[in-house]
C-alpha cells in the first residue's frame, strides 16, 4: 500500500514495477494493471513508473495513451467515493497474482529428483556438482536437479557410497532421519535402512562431520566408522571404530564388523532378493564379524553365517529358515 498512498521509496518503486513489467506478456493481467493505474492516476497523477530499461522516470507509461474502449470520466462523480477502495482492491489482486505467478515459476525451477533401487539392484548416479553416488539395494535418495545456494543437500533412506566433489564453503549435507552428515569433499559410506538399529557412517577418504539432532557427535577421518543408535538419539557416547572397508559392497564384498545378526539377515534379504526367517529370537541380537564375496550366493552365505552363530539352515517353500 506504500505505492497506493504515494509514500514508496525509490527502491520500493523500482522493485514493484520490475515485478509488474514481468507480466507484460500476459494480456489479461496487463489489462487489469492498466485499469488499476487509470483509476489511481485520476486522483494522483504524479505516480512514477519504471521503463523497459528498468529506470525510474516521472512520466506516464506509453500504454496509458492507448485509446480506451470505455472512459470512466462520465461516471467519475457518481463513483467518487468508490474509486480509491476499488483501485486498492484491484491493486492487491494484481500484486498478489503477479507475486504468485513469480513464486510458482521459482518453485518449478527447483526440480527434485528421486532415485530408488529394488532388491538385488544397484545404481550409479552423477549429481549436478559432479558428486558420484552408488546406491545400494532397496534404497531411496532425493536431491535437487541443480544445487543452489550455500548448501548441497540430499535425503537418503537405505545405503549409499558418496564420492563428493570438493567445493569450498559449500558443504554437502546428507539427511538420514535425525542424523546428518556434513562434508566439503570426501568419500564415505552411509547405511541408514528403516528397521535397523543403527545408522552407520564410514569414511574412505577425507573428513566427515556427523550430527545427531543438530548436535555434533563426532568428526571422522579416513578409516573411521561410527554407529548411531536410532532408538536412543539423546546419547552422546556413540563409539568410533576403525574400518578400512567403507563401501566394499560396491566391489562385491559383504563385510560386517560387530554387526547384529538380525541386521545382517536383513542385508541378505535385500542383496539376494529372498526371504529369510529367524526361528530363534535370541539369534537376532548376536554380534557377528565376517566377510565374503556376494557372488557365492544366498545359500553359501547363510551357511557361513549359521556356522558362526551355531545355528542350522533349512530351505522350505523357497524360504530360508535359520534354527
């Protein structure tokens, strides 16, 4: 309403008319603007405008001299008490329509991409900043088609290995629920599947900062790994361990270091696209350390795991039963 009351500063006028001029190709909107201007200028002809070069001038725009189909002079006296309220209403409508149109255009420009993998499927992705991402089985990642602003942000559910393109002062941020991982340029692996107790971050190269509920938990360097307990996000004693096998699944190796047997079985289901049933509940919490090549197949891999957990493997109706 600063424009309406003729109290706008030069900067406010320039900003306002830059928006108005953006609608010049919209005939319906432009006609409405002209009507508003005609209503207002009869009472205050000193209002300024911005020309096509974006400069503030003190004369009326050329389109005001176009012949009008209907003049308002014959009704001016009758509507003297209604002109300003009507103009004000039309002004609000025009300004709102233009700003909404501008807002919608901006939203469309920020396109969000979602990629996902099925069981037993991997995908390689190249992001707009040249960051490389390897997406593991049964995972989903969301990221903008083009990174803008002061941060590069992605959202991950599942497991992915990142080789982040270095960019000074533009951190790369991975959101996995309540846990956030921040880097400038490095290579690391994040494992954050629904249903698993921990979110695991392992660093292959460089340095990574891990936050839990926006509080820094740890800063990891090459060869280090941390497991964040998703069920107890308030704790601050998450243990950093040595791990030089970050992202080994890319090369066909399945490596587990003090991993819950139940979580390993969930991995086996994703990797081999099969169903595995633990018949004994106490097996789920057993801690297991092992490594094997994925190509050995589900049956052989489960036989190795059964040996380590003193359990037995049976196959029934295309299901693996562990007793």
